[in-house]
C-alpha cells in the first residue's frame, strides 16, 4: 500500500500517463523499483522518466507512508 501512496502522490505526471504506466505493471511497487531502460523501452518521455526516478530517490516508503 505504501507504494500506491507514492504513486498517487507523484507530481508531474498527468492522469493519462499514470494510467498508461499502471497498465504496464502489476503493482506500484514494481514501478517504484523499475529501471530507466524499461521506461525508455515503453516510450516514456525523458522528462517523465526523470520525474519518476527523482521521486524514487527523494522518497522513503517507510517514513512517508507512516505520516
């Protein structure tokens, strides 16, 4: 559930892009741990890849979810 919280709180991606990403993965946790090469293979734009990867770097699933 904490990864779903991360994905819902992710800023900088449109709802349409989030729906596309969720159609590609089983869970938000899978997206949280995804590699940039996979995002690139799916055709995700560079700025959106950067948004996702930067969000992962700056977000701690344990502390953020417990707030």
